């Protein structure tokens, strides 16, 4: 399924539909056999059945996929078919919801799509404003709170009544209202989709210059990364961060390795484990050690993973930054 998902994403990217590709980052996809909307299992397979493209999405991506115009839903269906090597043409999507909520770029793009489609819907004979205005206003606040400062978002309509007054005076035809809304949200959606990731929250500098410099470089590279090799490079940088961190705190005269084997200059696991065992002994030693070991393991996995993704790179970078923060807290307990 992972290969099919990546192929589907690349199909959408080849069409310059980066926003749809970004939505797929958080989803799983399938082509399933159904009868009357019911999925067929192995014990029940009638002669007459229908294949459908299914996408399983978290909140709010599920709602955005359902709200997409028909031609965009078909484009996502085409991508799923391409991912599975199917020659069939699918006209629509079967969107299923997985019960958890996501954040980040994909979620913000989803919110913008929902916002845009709500504006179009109320302005073209759909739902009444009083039925959905509260949801619009709350979403507008969320979008303005979460959108990066360098992304252009210039929606002048604080609520749907303001939007009503604008279209009543300036946009007499439905097609003009649709065009206006798509032009209004287009720059923000495009900028976010090409960005590929939200900036990770900046942590306080550790004070170890080499560590901070490498972390800063990894963050910058994540913002520009677009190919598997770029994401693998972030894994390499994260590994270097953890090695530099270990070298900054490890004193071979003071910190004895737990297995008695001398730590080499790049053996981050042994150096950090010895440091934690000496500086932070007690009941929580194993959990803190496991945290550091896991971040290094993830960095190594990402570095050598030929199918590296932006999501895995972001997780790796956050795990590495977290390990730096943990060791910094141990090193400076009084601050």
C-alpha cells in the first residue's frame, strides 16, 4: 500500500496538483470490490460487483476530500487507480474516516479547502448562511492563527454575511462567485502545498554550537526537501546532531560505558547512555536512555531508507530536537 500511495502522490505532483498530493500524505488508499456500497469479503464474492477507489482519511482531511468539486475528486480517484496500476476510469471517491485528527500542512490545506467550498456553497444556492456561519467564523480564526507569516492569506470576509454583501454587490453570477473564491484561496493553498511542511516549533538553543548549527541546517533542508534523497539527507544531518551532542557531553574519564566497551568517537549510543547513567541515575534512567536510542535509530533508518518521505523526515527531526532538549535539561538542572 505504501508504494501505491507514493505512486499516487507522484501522479498528482506530475499534474502540478501539489495540494491534492499533500492531502494524501496522511491517508491510506485502496481499490475495493463492493455491491450496493457494501465491501465484499473473501467469503462473499458475487458475480456482479463494482470496484471503487477508497481513501481513508483523518479529520479534517476527510471533510476536505468530501467537499472537493467533482473534477478534483475524480483526479484523486485517477491517482489511486494509477497507484495500483489500474487501467479503469473511476468517477468518484469513497471517503472513509479514521478517528484521529492531524495537524500540519495537510490539515491547514484541508481547512482552506473546506473554507473555500463553504463560501462557494452558500453563494450558489446551497446551505443557508445561518446554518453554517458559526463554523465558518471558528475556522477563520483557526486559519489565521496557524497559517505561517510568510504565506499570503488575504480573506477579507470575517463571516459569511460579509461575504454575502460582497457577492450581492459585485458578483451577480454563480460562475463569478466560484472563480472569486478559488482565486482568493489559491495563493495560500499553492504556497502551503509547495512548502511540504510546516516549520517545526523552534526550541531554545542548546548552547552547543555544533549541535545547534546542524539542527538549524536540518530544519532549513526540511523546508526545501522534495525528493527521497533530500529526506535521506535530513536523516544524515540528524545522525550528525546526535553524534555531536554525545561528543559535547561525554567525558571518558567520568562516564563509564554500561557494558565496559570503550566508546569510539562516533558511538553516540554508548556515549549518551554512559552520560545519562552517571548524570541521571535512578528509576527513570531506562526510559530516558530509550528516548535517545530511538531518535538515533530513526535517523539511521531515514538515512538509508530509499523510500524516505517528508513525514518520516519531520518525525526524525522532531525526535532529534527532543533528544537534544532532554540532554540539555539534564546538563543544566538548575536553569
